[in-house]
């Protein structure tokens, strides 16, 4: 049985340099290869034309380049694109490209499935099968960059880790992906344009603050009352509840000086009441933050939740604003193709070949 060659993209720039040195090659060759892999998105060693042929052959003998491919694309009436991203082992995740004024955002996945069991999220109905590699995360951004140029005549401006999976439970690969995205020899993006969204895992938020990649942080809150939040998000009870989360977020702010964004669904019969608003005001007042109020996007006809009446969105916003807390009612892009928040569930055929990036009509 033939042994599968390791994916060269799994090596950091330092590990790549070490391999070249150990194999009698000039260290600067590692920099050239790294730039080909991440800045120029090379899919073969033959494309690395500033390397000697013997070196290209040697690399091909020792490594593979294993990339995620774009399998299917769906387009929403509002212009949002939902991508089915085929992974080398046949699994599929989803990414979403969202045009909004001068902003063009890609929402990327970090895991195949999820283990957190949030009751309002379609991804939670899938078992967590594995973490994505750093390369598989970056591939989603590359695909979105090409789609931005081909379909929107613009440049990708923002990256949000709000797709399938919990980014902080794939910490090392997410951090490596961010390093590649922000490296001038990688994608050359500003960390200020990247947001990590989490269900709220206190010890990992603290670790993120200590290592500070320079990104934004968003937290799926949805209730500032422990009993309600634990019912919606079982991870709340497993990680010390809202008090432990608040302590971790205060630590984040002390370390980074950057405000947190709270993502907050308003659900009919769950948190559409004055007590829930007061609890959110008390909680958000403890942590330098802003609040995104989100409409619920059902995943199917058997969904247990309903969107709250519109008057509650206005009431939340008005009360938060009156208390000095910035609050925005967020538009749910791509809901007609199940591309909006909470709707990513991998409902695709997985046996289609990869397709090239082509402008959609």
C-alpha cells in the first residue's frame, strides 16, 4: 500500500525553512515556496517556476498539495453566494460570500459539523466529524476572493469565522490560518478585517487574548439569563455559565483593548420580553461591547423556534441605545438559499467534481 505524502501546506513557514535546511537547500527557498502556496495559490510544484527543476521534483517526491475545491454554488436573490467546499477526503463544508454596500464578507467554516448542540443551529444537527486544516480554511478565503473579483467587481474586505463549527475548538488550525491570511507573503490581509465568532468558551477566550492575533471577537449570546441560555446553548452550563463568560470577556478587553460584539437572536416566546431586555442591558454594561440583534432563520418546517415580532427588535434597540450600548438590527443575508446565520447544514450532493471559478449569470 502506497503511503500518502504529507501535505506541504500543513507546515508553518518555520517548519518549511527547517526542512530546506535539513535537506541541504538554501533557507530562502522556503520563503519562495511559502509565497507560491499562499500568496499565489499554487496547486502544483510545477507552477513554482523560480525554483530549479530538480528542487521541484524533490518537493513533489516528498510532499503533496492537498486543496479544498469549490463543488457547487447557490446564489440568493440578494446576491449572497453559498459555496459547497469539497474537502480532499470527500467531506463537504459551506462558506458564504455576502455583498453589503462597500463591504464584501466571506463567512468561513472551521469544522465539519459541530459538537456544541446549540438548539437553534442547523449545523448542530450534524455530528462533528473533524477539524479543518489551516489550508482548508484559507482555501475558502481564496475561493471568495476570486468570486469577489468575478461576480462583484470588487475586493474581499472582511472574513468572519461564523460558518460551520466552533473556531475555538479548532484553535491551532484557526490561528495558523489567520497567520497565513495576515502574512505579507501569504494573503496579506489586515487582522482588523477578521472576526472570530464563538459560542463562548472562557478558557479559550483567555488563551486567544494572551496570544492576540489582532482580530475582532464576536460571542453568540442570545440570552443574558443563565437558565435560558443553557437551554438554547448547552455549552453555557458546561463552561461555568454567564459569569465565567463575563470574566473571560473582561480579560479579553483588558488584554486587547477591543470591544466584543454580542450576537443576539430574538426568539418568539423565549427572549421577547422586558425581563430579557433588562438582563441583556445589565450584562452588556459590564463588558465594553456592542450588540447585533439577529432575526431567526428557520432551517426546516420542523424547526422548534419562531422569529420574534418586529416590535421587539425595535424595543431591544431603543432600550440598549438609551443605556449607551450600541445596538444594530442585522439583516439576514441569503436566507432564501439557507445561507443565513444558523442555517448551514451541508445539504449538498457530495459526489460532484470540483468546478472552476466562473462568473455567475
